[in-house]
C-alpha cells in the first residue's frame, strides 16, 4: 500500500514517504543542517529536533541533527536510523496531526527545494573506488589486452579497488574543469602535454559508511550491511588519455583525481530493501571471508543523459542497473577491512563503472565508443569523448507499486581547461 503524506508528492516524484533520503542544505537564512527530501520540499531535521519531536531512546538527547554534516548521525548505527525513519514517516503522514495541524512548525520545517542549496551530505575523510562490474572489466580487458586475457584471474577472487582523492569530490551541479596532463607520445616525440582529449564520465554509485570499525578489526561480511548507511549516485570523471599513460605500474592518479561528482541525497538501505534482488552467481566460490549467507544487490534503474553546449535537448547515452554488479557492496566492505583497515563514518566506497550486458547499457564513453574508435551521434553530429560545455546528468530510481524510490540527479558541466 502506498504511504500518504499531507505534503504534496507527485506520482512520478523520486521522494515519497517510502524514501526519505538524507541530505545537508543551507539557505540565506539557515546555516548547513540535516534534512530529508519529501516531494518538492526539504524537511529541516534541526527544527524537528529543537521542537522535541525526536523523543526515542537514541535521538532524544542527541545533537546529531544540529550538525553541519551527517557524519555524527550516520555513525550512530542502525537503531538510531530506524528510530529516525519511523519518527519522520509518522510526522509526515497524512493521518498525523502534530505537524499537519501546526502551521508555524510546518512553515519552519518544510522549505521548497528550489529555495535552498544542497551540499555534500557528509565530510568524506577517505574515498575508495572499486571495479565491481564484470561487464566493464571484460570490455576494458578486451580493449587493452585482447580477448584471450580479458579479465585478470585475480578479479574473480577479490573486489579490486584503488584509493581515490576525497578533496576533489563535489556535489551535483558543480562545474568540472577539463584537466591538463601528460599522455602517450607519438613515435619518438616527448609525451603530449595539455588539456585532456579523452574526457569521460563513469556511471557509478557509492556506499556511504555508517559506523566504522576499529583499526585491526575486520568487518564480517554478514554484518557489513550494518556499516552501510545508504547509497548515492556518483560520476567518477576520467581523463582516459592521462590515465592510460600514467597507470602502469601503480594505477590511477591524475586521470581521476581532478573531480568526482555525487548526488546530494543518500537513499538508505531501509528504503532500498523492497528492491533487493539476488546478486549474480560467483564462480569460483569466493574465499570464506567473502562468502555471504545472503548475497544481494538492488534493482536500481540507472540512466545517463547529456546536453551539449547550445542545445536544449538532452540525449540518452546509456541505461544500466545496479543489479549488474558482480561484487556486492557488503563484500566490498568486508574486503576493504580484512587487513584491519579502519573505515570511518562518512567514508565513501564507489562501485566502479556499472555496465550491463547490452551495447546500450555500457557505463562510460570508453566502452560506448570503444576508446574513440566508434562515434556516437548526438543531435546529428558524431561524438566520441566529452567536449567543453557538455552537461552530463545521471539518474537512478527504483520502481515500486505506485511509487518511486529515487536518487534525484547527479550532474556536472565540463568547462575549459585553465591556461
């Protein structure tokens, strides 16, 4: 049964009462503070907390909703998350008079989204990016090593990852400056240096870490979900020419670290639970520390659109789904901590590019154009990689029975390189 709120929520909204994703907003009148999304409004949790309406055992005396980030709240763990969700759903319900019939409190706590500015939801201390789509791994392997050695043998035994740059993670709507750097030389000439000529997007999602783990104490794979607060959309912008020249022997560096874009809303695992599905069968069987009693993904439909400079019309580049991931987010947490590495509240774990099995489900231009060898047609013009002025928009949504649980958008526009 679809839940009803006294707040107007359109049928195609990403943010009904079943969702209630968390974010951080500010306005001309308000400093940064936590909120949830409901329809076209942000629901200011600091106002609700100050009114004494979080009166359960975990939140009653907490100042977690009076912080400029969600780090304290996500670090409190599942009991506090469930208490908050239950309280917020009740307060926003059509049958609950506490807020519905209090015009002053309603006006203070419910603000139009178009009147506020969304910020990054957590302070991200560390950021790791995985490589968890078999289709993406295979395509990249065929492209650069040939079909005989498309996927390295270790890939089927562990979730491969690299440590990314947290300082250049930005919220949706932030412009991305085309990076400059070195790329492969031609013949005996020196390496090329200048603006990247193979700028790409990557369709990803990312897990936001809740409670961390002590240094030296791994997280059990079957308890890892309790360490994940929720998911966001992520675009891991990539300069393929810079990346190709620098990545041997230590992996990505300047080809990745110039910018990563996140959607502002964290959709909780509780909201995603109705859309859980079986993860792909893993062959060979993973080692015991990665073997899950219940291995699951989520059925999240993903789409990438692009709007070129001077164009009003967006073009759909690809459609994929989170359920295509081979390694689950809980396996990623277990592997990340198996050596004793400590995760902290607010840390970010990217999935890697989420490509599917079909030609129109590939998660980046590297695959869609086969490293620039095949052109796409956008607005009647041939294209390979991103051009200045291109705006890339990622969306993600779960389709329920009469409602959606969505992530909003994750967007960024390419602006010219600095001279």
